[in-house]
C-alpha cells in the first residue's frame, strides 16, 4: 500500500514535499541516536501536525517505538521521590506527543493498544507532586489517553476499563489543575458514553459513588473558581449517569444543589447544548414519573 | 543486641542494569516461580535495623519481630507487582519485537532483542509500581507489631516504623525488580513461542507481523526499514545499557534550555466535543509557549 506523504496540507510545490519528506525521515532516523535524539524529539513533536503519515512512520520504522518507550521508562526513577526537572519533563513530554500521534492515527491506534503501551503512562498519572514538571507530565499523559478515547472505539474503552484508569482520572479530577481536571473529566465522560463503560461504573455502589462524589466536589470547587468548559463535562457525565436507573435514583439525593441554582449556571447562557443537557438532567433526576415509566418497562 | 546494619550490597543496585549482574542477592539456581524465588532467598539476612533507634536499644528482643514484619511486607507486595509488570512487559515486547524483526529469519536475533527489552521493561515497571505500596505496607506492618507490645507511645512507634521502612525500601525494591526481570526472561520465550516457531519451520505461511510490515515498507526509506541481520540491534541493546541514573544525572547538570510544544490537546477539538481553549496560564507551564502556536491552538480548540 503506497501512502503518499503530503505536508502542509499540500500547499507547497512537489519539490517542497519531497524535501519535507526527506527531512521527516532524517528526523525519525535521528531519534535512534542518543546524540541527536533530544533535538529530533522536539522538532518532530512541533511539526507533527504537518505530517499526516508521521504516526505510521513512527510505528513501522525499525526501533522507533522502542526508543520512545525507553524515553518513558528512564524517567521512572525520577517520580518517587519527586525529582523531575523541567528539562526532563519537557523531553519526555515530547516523546509522549509522538505517542499521542500514534494513538490518534486510524492506522496505528489498534497496534498501539495491542502493544499495551498506554500502561507505561499510568505511573505518570499516578504521581501527586504539584510542581510544574509533574503537572505538565500528567497533562501530556492524559492527552494521549484523551486522544485514544476521542476515537469512540469500544476496544479502547474496554482496554481502559480493564486496566483501572478510572481511579487515576478521579484523583486528577479531585486534585489537578483546571486543565488536567478538564481532560480527566473528558476521559471519564467518554468512558461513560460507551454502554460498557456506563454499565461498569454503575455496576457497584462503590464505583458509582466514587465517581459521583468526585463530580460533586468538582462542582463545589467551581463555586470558587468557575470554569465553563469543566462544568460542561461534569454536566455531560451526570446526564449520562442518569440514564442508568439505579444511578438515577441515587442522583436524586446526591446531585449538587448548585446545578439547580440559576446564578451558578448562568455562565452557560451562551452554550445552548450544555444548557439543554442541564435541563434534561434536572428533568430526568427531578421527575419521579420518568422513573416509574422506566420501571414499568 | 540489635543485629546492626546487616547491610547487603544493595546500594547502587538501582543503577545496575536490570537482571544482569545483580546476583549478590544469592538466589539459588533458577527459581520456577516468584514465590519460590522469594522463599529461596533468606530476606531476613539482608534487613537493616538501625541500632540507634531508641526502641531497639531498650528492647533488643523486638528486633526479630521487626525483621519478620519487613519480610512479610516484601512478600506481600512482590507477587502481584511482579505478575502485573511481567505480563505487560511481555505483551509490549512481543508486539514491538515481532514488528521490528518481522523480516529476520534467525530466531536467535529475535530472542536476544526480546530478552534485552523485556528485562528492562519488567524491571522498570515493577520498581515504579512497588516503591510507594512497599513503603506503605512496611510502615503498616511495623506499626501493628509495635502497637501490640503496648510499650511505646505512638510518636515513638511512628518514628521507628518510618526509619526501618526507609532503611529497607531499596532492599525490597531490588528483590522485586530482580524477581520481575528473572520471570520476564522466562516468560517471554513462551510469549514469543509462535514467532519463534515461524522462524524454525521453513515454509510457514506469512505471519501477521510480516503482513503488517510489508504493507508499510513502501512508505519507509531503506534506512528506516526493518531488515534481516545483526546490524540493527542497537536500540534493543540500549535497554541493557541504559543506566537508570542517566536521566537523574542529566537532569541535575543541564539547565532548562529546551523548549517543548504545549500540551498535546489540539487533536481533541476535531470532535467538536472537546473543551480545550488554550488559556494555559500565561506565566504558567514551565515551557515557553510561543504566541503563534498558542493562537493556532486557541483557534483550533475554541469551538
């Protein structure tokens, strides 16, 4: 299968394309040598948008994925006790950016998953240090998982459920920066939107309340530090939870009061779809009839 | 008296290549399972009890109970951590080696690369997953044992528990790492069974990895293609060489000079469902965020 490499959206002349392709191959080759690796990581992660075929080239070229994996595991000793410097964090995050590229690409996502590579990111998500190098490392790692779940592939959801990503996301939702919280909530939302994911989270009271308590504490936190984008994902999570009957019952008592407070939700005035989700949520949870109707089914 | 500083040659063990030359823990023969390898190893001989801890000066006969507690904690953690780490390392190694050596007919080449990779991956994963749980379990066991005596107040117990746990954490980690690397080398040959078989039997139909690779060969230049022969193992040999403290050293000696691209969230926007705006804290993240890039990101994400 011949796959053409088009860079810059094909705006350049054919000569430029050949040159870009040569440059890309050179950079990928540079990854394999320690002396040139760091610069190549930076350059490739900056330019990854310009090369639509970067992911398959990274994956199928000899040793490149193994090299990226080395970059990841050699950071492990810096995690506990926390010693990660900005420099080391930047470098590994550039490697993660390339893996995100592999995770997003249609041709490589399944292979990436089959090789269980996301699991090597879990130790990063499991860190708790609040320093910027760690915050950035967690955010970038969440970005890779986010890229996977964005594809709406139930194999991805199944993989994540069986590998216990949810507790890691929940902790970041409780303690992370606003941006990390948002990405972690997005991941949980995508898991919930999958039927298997919803079923998994609602299968035990313990799991349900672990999620519901974190969502509720995030809503509380928003009273002090409002974030529309975070609120949007929280509402989407609640709405999806309310589609499960037992969860809906529980939500009648544990849905945060702020969500019913127009002063609190006024920030959503420009966001039609989120406002619609919110009213649907309040209606479903607040209306006992919807419950009875469902029970009769 | 307290068995003073029964210090093993574990110091620096973290820096050594995993699995390779760390036979100082004196495992007998080749153990068949993790449990057996731990049983064969007399952990208590290696446990360090700092003789200056007040509790043990006062009650030296408590030392054996404390050694028992530390041993118990290590045994509790080792099995689940090693099983998980080795399973993951074997799968990842199988997939990457099968792909990179798809055109290699010599099963020894494949096997050698797999061994180097799997030891590092399993050892690294085992270490990073076990450290905090091990410290936690050790402290808990020690507290429980010392509490039972009704001899000391809780601050004294806490202090002793922390000290003993700290002094023996590296020992525990090294045992777990060693158990993981050894099991990984044994397990990977089973995991690779099919791939090895394909190379032994001439005329075996093309296997998956080969089909995959051949599909993508045309887009790769000669220099990046997987090929046959012994000349291309270096990346895999690096798994054995990679000194663990390279990064620590590098981190300590190099200034924060390198830029990084901003968090990789751009892709999310395409689904329309994703929240990202790029209001990364302006003085925030430690990496320089270029305005142009930020603007691009903002436009792409701000839907």
